[in-house]
C-alpha cells in the first residue's frame, strides 16, 4: 500500500506494509537515522517524532496512521523557532551525556514549547514523562527547557 505524507517539509511516499512502525519507515525506507530505537514499546521516548505538531512514539505509530500528515524528525526540528531555542539551550546546559535519548528528549521539549511557551515545572514534567535518560540528566533537561522558554532559573551546576 502506498502512503503519502510530508517529512520535514518534503513530500514523501512509501509503498509498504501499512502496519510497519513509522520508526522503521524513517530509518529503513527513508534513511533518516536520527530517530532512535529504544524499547520498541513506546515507553522510553527515544523514538519520539512530531506528527501534526504532536509528540508521538514512532515505534508504536503504524505507517497507515501518518497518511496525509506532516511529520517532523530530529533532522528537521531546528527549522522552527522552538527547535532552534531548544538546541541552543541543550548545548548551553551540557545536557547530553551518552546522547542516545537526546533526539527524543529534544522532540518532546520542542513540542512542549510550541504549545506552552512558558511552561511550569509541572507542565515540563508532564510533557517529558516517558522520555527516559539512563545518564539521569533530568535537572539539566529541565534547566534547558526553561532557558529556551526564557524562564530564568538558578540551578546549581546547570550550564557549568
């Protein structure tokens, strides 16, 4: 079955199994390997992409569900204002350690700022829930999100 959609602003069409997870369509069929495989059960967040502006787990999203929709991946997230601010804050606050979860973390944080420009701690926690970081850089992640949102915060060790 041929499925048409847009990825990072480019029209794409994939002829394949409509049940194939979007994660594998992106990685195998479109050679976009920035989106990572983590758990395969939608629990870790490493595979997060935006579908219609909403953060979704691509390992649990079948190809058929994205027909006609706009998808943004980590490769294209910096084209938007929120993505640019998040990327700059991620560097400023030295968020990545091993880096494996970072694509998913950035995608979730960007979706949050696109809908909630000045999120509270509770809103950040809710938006980032399910994005696991085995290096435990959660304090830096929150500081980076607040920085990207223009919320001043004094966190010991953040950005140092």
